[in-house]
C-alpha cells in the first residue's frame, strides 16, 4: 500500500469516527438529564478529529502555485 492509499484509508476511518461522535453527542443531548461535561469532552474530540481530517485532505491535494 502506497502513502496515498494509506492516507485515504486513515481519512475514511477518521470521517467514520467523526460521524459516530456526532451521533453520540446528539443522543446524549437528547437524554434528560444530559451530562454536559461528557458532551464537551466528545465535542473536543470531534474537533481534534476534524483538524486531522483537514490536514490529511490537504496532504492529499497537490500544491497549486498561484
């Protein structure tokens, strides 16, 4: 597996985890009483995943010289 394929696989895994966290946050927010601390922790994790997703997407795109 070359580097590009490895990055695409990792990107897919990160996106899947990001969607999973989104669903979990929504379920926790709908539950009463909801655990605000747990929701904040999951949102922070989701933001970290989003940053990693953006970095990998940028690595996969060729540099364009303006």
